[in-house]
C-alpha cells in the first residue's frame, strides 16, 4: 500500500492499493467524528478518486476503535449560535451527492460505532461491510434533531417506514448482525477480517465494468419513485448508452472466447 499523504495529526489518511483508493477517517481519540477540517479533506479526496481514471473502487473506514461518531459538537463550527442547516448545506449535502454519483463503487468498512451522520455517511456508500462488534445509531433525536447526511431519504428506502421511524425516533443501538438481517447493510464479518474482506470486495469490483456499476446505482435510485413503464424506459435508455461502450463489446467477446474480460470504461 502506498504511503499515506498525511501524518497522524491530519484527520484523513489517503492511500492506494492497485486500483483501490482507501480513505481512512483519522480522529481515533474522538471516534473519527466529523469536523470542518475533516470535511475540508474528505470531499476533495472523493473528488480526486472520481477524477483519477486509475481508481476503480473506493474503501472508506475509520482509524482506531470506531468508524465515525457523527458531527463533533466540540468543533468550532458547532460552537455558539450555530446555524445547523448551514452546516448541512456546506458539508453534508455535497458529501452525500458526491458519494451517490461516484463513477466507481464505494465500500464502507465499519469498525465499531457508526452514529448520527457517521452512520448515514456509511449507508450512502454502495456497500456496507461491518465488523460483528459494530453498531449503528441514529443519534439525532437525543439532541433534538432529525436524521441528516441523507438519513431521511435512505432509511425508509432501506428498511421501510416502520423501522426507519423506530431507528430514528428511539436512537437505539443496532448491532451489525441485526442491521444485516433487516437489510440496512450488506454484510457483517469477524472483526479481524473486516479490512481483508473490504479490500477483497473492492478488488473484485475494480475488475468489473465500472461504468455499468455506476449506472446500476443510478438506475436503481432513479427508478424508486417511477412507475413500471418509466422504469422500463430508463432501462432501455441506459442499456442503449452502455451498449455503445467498449465494455459491452469486450464482455461479449470475452464470453465467447472463454477468457477474462478487461474492462476500461469509467
């Protein structure tokens, strides 16, 4: 793995392993809670990964014993008569929109607690792999707020209205294996296997047709409010575009030649 571009005092570590970019939230003493300084690095790091044609998958994780405890309420940006809505508009809205439009798959490797915006940041990723000891907490009601970082949109789509309301209103801890059972996340793995599992998945996805994977995400999200006829039209339009690309021709040629395909579209 390449040397990180930062030191232990910098709140985000960035490294690369082959075609996989790894972003590690790096405030372990504060359970990697978000600050303005972290946001100033995180969104540009995602933009850099999106712009780098050699990157074909991204893994996001946290340093130490937690993934992310949400917004750091001790951050100077949150002290005083703060406009919380402005914080959302400045930091979380662009972060979520970037995650949901990445040209490559994004995997959250959740170690330990993922709370508040930290939980929903993970859920915005395409895959969530969690250590069995991890917990997810919609902590907003405990401080008089509603789920943010996309939570109001994500939760009912992932687990239905009843569970979304239950998680959001109670703020109860949700263990990783229960999160898998109700369809909130993709998979729970042994704690010691978390990063190996995340990297194995990332490397597998990196060898797949990145543009088709990104278009799969876009089509599924876009189809959610559509009727069947509109969803079918979206499928046709998307297939038309992908069918003109290199990867479709390469995939078909590799299938008939009984060889591994080499996908390059992005």
